[in-house]
C-alpha cells in the first residue's frame, strides 16, 4: 500500500452547549481532518483532536498542523507499507506530539481496514457489537444548572455521568448530584487541577465518601508519587488520564500503584496502535479501562467506538452521541446512542460515511500534498 495524496483540513464546529473544565470554557472546537489517499483511490480518514490551547497538554491545533505538515506528511507520503505498525514506525523518532500522530494513525488504520474489507473494530480485534456510553459534564454556573444537565442526560438514556471538578467546585456539587441520584454511576475528573497539599487530600477524602466509581486525574500529569499516596488513603479507585501518554507510563502506574483504572484516549496516546497496546497491558494486569474523549468530531468518535469494542473496555466510555455536542457532525449518519448504547459499525473502515460538504463548509485552512511526479 502507498499513500499518494494527503489533505489536511482545519475545521471549526460550534458546540451545542458550551463546556467548562478546570482550565477554561469553550463554545466551539477546531480539529484537523486527515485524508490519506492511496494508489487505488481509497481514502483513509483521521482526526487530529488537539485542543486550541495548551491547557489539557502541551499540544495545540497550531502545533499539530506544524508537525503534520513538516514531519508526518513527508514520512507517510509515497512510503510503501502493509500494516499500520510499519507506517507508524516512520514517525516513531518524533518525540511527543501524540495528538498529531493519532490523526494519522486513525487514517492509516481506516485505510488498512478498508483495503481488507474489514470494519475498524474487527481490524483492531474488537469483539463487542455495542458499547456502553457515558457522558462528561462541564462546570456549570450554579448547582441547579448542573442538576438540570444531569437530569437531561439521564433522560436521554445515559447511566454514567462524569463531572468536571476544580478547586472551589468539587465537594458541594458532587454531593448535590449524589443526593439527587443515589444509584447513578458517577465519577469526577479534575484534569490535574489540584496541588499535592493537605487541603487537596482533604477534598479527595470528602469525595471518597460519595460512592464514586473513580476519581480521575486529581494531580499534575507527572505526579505519579502523589497519586500513589492518595490511592493508599482512598477506597475510591484513582484513574489516570493525562499521566499516561506512553505504555511505559502505564508500567510506572502499575509498578507503584498510582491508579487502579485507566482512561485510554486515542489522541493522548498517539493513535490506535498505542491505545490497543495499553489496553492489552492493562488487561494483563487486571486494570479496568475505558475510552476517554476529546469532544471528537464523528471521525475521531467512530475510532473511539471501534477501540471500545475490545474486550478489556469494561467501563462506560466517552462515546456519547454526536448530537450532545454538534448540531451537524462530519459523518452521516451521526454517531448515536440509544438508551446509553452505541452500535459498533460493521461496514468497512470507520463504518460511517464522511460528509464532505459539512467538512468543506466549516473548513478554515487546507493543506494538500501529493507524491511528486517526474
């Protein structure tokens, strides 16, 4: 197989409902759609779902576009390969920039699955026909507004809700949601907003009493030792997200018991191959995993659904329906959840038709590259 054309389109989509984390509020998202076209005219689709600002991690849309055009496209264009691992090896020496790599990885796997007339789920080794979806809710202006959002998502069929927390917005809103919904599968995510202090530990111990499924990423990404100390003091499992960008990070987490649940994000780990490797290692050590999201458009969301079909994904994943985020997505039909369940597509590749008109109408930048002809 040989990729002869690569097109990158920077696409801006408005959100149906603005979303606030511990670092900022966003009302729209700008991601990069990756198209890899091979010598037979087949197209593999990927999505670089990097945030616009360097708050979740160091990457941004701008840095991802730079790495994609200067390094990833030259590595892929015109290279012969038979399996995604082979083409991913061409960019292995690039340190970091996992979001940029992930967009190309998704496109490579989609192209590989299409060439073999397989669904992406099947190509990855998935076995589930449906995956359980959860929703992630941002920080709201008031507790009543948050309760209204929880009620709306439960009415839509979701049975797992993740709440974003931050210093000053933690124990009281969580207690309010738990009091309103005593049996809800509920967990919280701090996105590393807390410092390793006695006050922070006191907050975590208070949250420990609320029957949470997990407490996700309370401390900074590299604070493995602080997470390990916290885990020793809590009944609630600590889940790591930003801390795990490589399989070696996962080995560190396991070795020092810095967490007992893993959030696997395709974007954060640099693509589907690395994400599958993390799944395999976690499963071998009895660590439950779930697929986290970055508010992906339909292309990245479809990749998450395929990954979530692997056997080790035993917890609800952030693969909720596109309509929760976008009035019009870039795939047709949009990813949908019925009673909190998302059907795993069986068609070739991602299993969704890409809506080129929707992409084009929201494109703010295009970079088109071809194999040079003599």
